């Protein structure tokens, strides 16, 4: 495989173009949340997801599942890219600042829901094996960013076991603790019971963190009622002894590609910090990314 032939340009935290390296599945991102180079793996080159979050940044998002993956191509691309970063001049070519010249993680985070991939387990196993052979673990993390809605599937659970083999972690989406809130924000029909079951299963199989996007839309999101429901759900999670490693609060950082884009309002830091304080008081580890 040749060196990426796309025009070189500096990667920034706002440049998340998945085609930047000219590869089908692998793309580099400088992640504010991760604090360095994140090697993204896109399982959804068809821009398909089973949800439609109002803040989603996927262009031409469509409802659906990931297409069958070309595992040989995924493996080729990952080997090539890791070699390019570890032995080649990737960091110089892309003008990364010295403190960003580190692979923070391999993140399965694509243009849709990655666990909808049919050969999900095999894809996870391939990525884990190649990254492990390249010696990037445990210094770099192995992360699956998911909406968590398909954890009941056997293929998803088998993939989570592969992730756990390499001490990876699941970032499980929880944008609202109410069914109405999730309908509004995620356009998802996920019931409370299903949410809890999937969260319980994920955390049993693999280290699990919650990721919550705090934003305002139509005066219906993150109201006092929604905030109390969120804290109440966290109490229930504790009562059910569902192990959550961390709760990551963030807000919209880049424009949504959804019709609601113009009406979305970023949460301010003070609001997020106040929420974080309440969550911390319950004994959870919390991170805030404004
Ligand atoms: S779950 Fe992720 S990919 Fe799917 S619609 Fe929401 S933000 Fe977009």
C-alpha cells in the first residue's frame, strides 16, 4: 500500500475528515477528548446508523446497518497506517505539535453505529491482534464508541469480549435518561428497560464508560426535569451494581449535519461543571469536555 496521496494538510481538532489519509476504514484524528492522535476505524463507510441524533456530524446520514467489511483490506490499512506513524514521517508530514505526537487510542468510531457490522467480532479481533503486534497497547487505548443499542446481539457481545481481551473500553451513549428525551435527541425508541439491560451486559463484558452530550434544543433537553431523571437513572445504575468506570460529559463542538442544526445550543461550561459536581457527589468519576 502506498503513502496517502491526498494533499497534506495540518490536522486540527476541528478537521475530522475521514478521508484525510485516503484509506477506506482508517482515518487519523487529533482528538480533544483523547489529547493526541486517535486512529479512527470507520465501520460505516455507507454513513448508516440505526439512530438519528440531532447533533450527528455524519454527512448524508441514512438509517441502516454497516455494510459487510473487507477484513483483508482493514488489516492491510491498519498495518500500513501503524507503520506510517511508528516508522514513517506521519507526524512531520501532518505538522503535529510535539505534545500531540503520541497514539492515544485506536477508536472504533465511524459514520454510523459500528456494532451493526455483521462480522463485528472478527473485525475487533483483527484490530486487536494487529495493534497488539505493533506494540501500541497498553500505552494506547482501544475504544469502541457506540450508541449501545445493539448490545443484546450475540455478535456485539462476542466483539466486546475481543475488546476486553486487549483491555479496551466501551463508550456507551446516554444523552437522556428518559424515553421522550432519547426520542427527541437520538430519534431512538430505546426503552428504559432495554437501556439498562444493554448497559448491564456491556459493563459485565468490558470496561464501560458513559458518554453524554449536553446540549439545548427546543427548551426540552437538559431541563431540571431531565437533569433529575439523569441523576435518578445513575442511582438506579448504582443500585443494580452496574459498573461504570467514568461518565464523560461533552457538548457539541462541530456543526451538526441534521435538519435541527440551526436550533442546537451548546451547553456552557458552568452548566456542565454543575452537573459534573452532582454526579461526582454520587461517587462517580466524571470528565467534562467543553
Ligand atoms: S449514534 Fe452516532 S452515528 Fe448514529 S446518529 Fe447518533 S451520533 Fe450519528
